[in-house]
C-alpha cells in the first residue's frame, strides 16, 4: 500500500496544483533568503531582519479574513490566479530595484508588504480548495504534502539562492521568484473543481466576516485551533525570522543562514511525510498534542547548540516538530469548518498566524538586539511549554477539541458541538 502521505498525488487536480506550488515555493524561498541576507548585510541589526519578515506577514493577518470572504463569494480558482499575478508584479519590482541597486531597507519592507497583501488575499482560496482536490480520507495527506512541498522549496530555494548570491546577485533570486509564479497560473488554468456553494444575499464584507467569526467561535475544533496557533505564533514561530541572527551568533554569515534554513526544510519535509502514517496508527489528535509539547523542548536544544553543525542537527528536528503542529491544527479547521464558510474560517485562522507571528518576530528581534538571540529563542520556548501545561491543567477542553468531529450534541469543552458536513458529504 502506498505511503499515506503520497496517496493524494493520485488525484489529478491535486497533483497539478501541488507540482506548480512546489516550483513557486522554490522561487519564494530564494527571495526570502536573499531578502534576509540583503537586509542584514545593509544594517547588521536583527531587528531589521525581523521587520522585513514581519512586513510580508502583517498583510496575512490584516487581509486574510477579507481573502476568506472573497474565497466564499467568488470562484476560488479564478481569484487565486488574480492574486498570484499580483505577487508576480511585486517580485518583478524587487528584481528591478536590485538590478539598479536601489534596494534600501525601508523600500524593501514596503514592497514585501504589498506582495504579502496579494498573497493574503489569495491564500484562503488555496486553502479552501484543498478538500475539493482530494477525497476526504486523503485530506490530512494533502495538507501534509502541501506543507512538504512548501518546505521542500525551503530546501531547494536556499541552495539556489546561495548559488545566486555567490556574486551578490540578488536580482537573479528575485527574478527566479517572479518566473516561478507562472507555473501556478498555468496549473490553475487546467484544474476543474466541483461546483462551489456561493453565499447568497447582498450582505457586505463586514456582515460576512461576522458570520465567519460566529462559525469559528461556535465550532469547538476551529476555535481551539485558532487559539493554539496564536500561542505558537507568538512564542515559537519567531525563530523563522531570526535565523540570520542565529547564524551570526554562531560566527557564520549567509552560508550559515542557508544551512539552517535548509535543515529546517529537510526536517519539515520528513515530518510532513511521516505525519499521515503516524496519525493513522496513533490517532491524529494524539500526534498533534505530542508535537505541541515536544516543539518547545526542540527549540531549547536549538537555542543552546554550541556550534553551527549542532544547530543544524537540532534545527532539523525543530522543522519536523513545527510542521507537525501547523499541519495538524490546519487540518482540524479544514475538516470541521462548513464548506460554504470554509474560506472565512481559514482566513481567521491565518489572521491569527499573520498578526501574532510578526509581533513575536519584531519583539523577539528587538530583545535579541540587547540580550542575544540564544536566550530569546530558549525563553520563548519555555514560555510556550508553560502555557501548554497550563492549558492542559486548567482548560482541558481546548486540547480535547482537536480530535475528530464528535456526533452532533456531544459536548466538547464547554459547548455543544455544531454539526457540519464533512468533505465526503460535499463531494459528488
């Protein structure tokens, strides 16, 4: 029998979208690594590194709910094509700025924010499409493979960026990202999806957002996933933005940054491929809970590593644990949000990640400017573990709601579970 994580590739639509997204993510990671190195080289301040990373994520927090409304209101495939073309334009602009040597840190932040806005308006459509690309039994595998291709791009992209940056040719890295978006546009033009339920009526964006908030609040699993991703984003996720600072603390430059980012990507790919099989054997909720409590321990190990190569080894494990957390929580929302409002609930989930992560990145970056990156990384991890232990002791329903959808009327935490259709009931 095929590995559980690879079964979704038997679905033509998913295979097309997945392959194109892999090409695009290679380009995206080339640009991400190049931007981080460029800004740190110009400023020598971790705070600026955190700021440019935050700029790309702030729109995710502010605009993802709007993107979710659009995903539920319009054809998701066509809207995703439009937003992808917007990201392409921003990558082209960065290429031109780098080629003409007009790259100032403040300007980079602005362009990164505009590109993030285009992505934030389109990404809920991509997420909401996943349950329509595969059978319900393959959804966790599809989410895991999506995470794997994202992080496989993290492996290939930094290596390609490293080659481009041997001669400090940032325009090549940015130009490759611009070209890679075309693969997504072509793939989406070939995909055919089942009919999408479109919310009727003349309700405006504000009212549709209220409906999405109400759904997310009343569905226990969605509510728990949004709360937990907010906690993780604040206390753990900033390690991603601060990799260049950690490399510098270990006595290395762009080569160390590329090695660490690649290590995290390798770990994430391995973790994503293993997750569906582990979930089938031990249960999805149990695997997600283990990942939540193990991740802080892995981050402490990473922060305490004495050399680059010890950090690379620890970071590989961090990558596996982190992707298990993100994939598991995302799957909870995918399975339990009603199809007609799935885009809005996913938009709220991404809003939590997109708002809280940049706040954590900027705060931890500024603290690291004064106290050192190692202590900040380990301190955030310890704080995460304390919060999770407190949730387990004081709010056990928060963690219990991460399981499969209970029968209608079964109490989870303090609420009665709201019955919603599973993807098997929605596909023809």
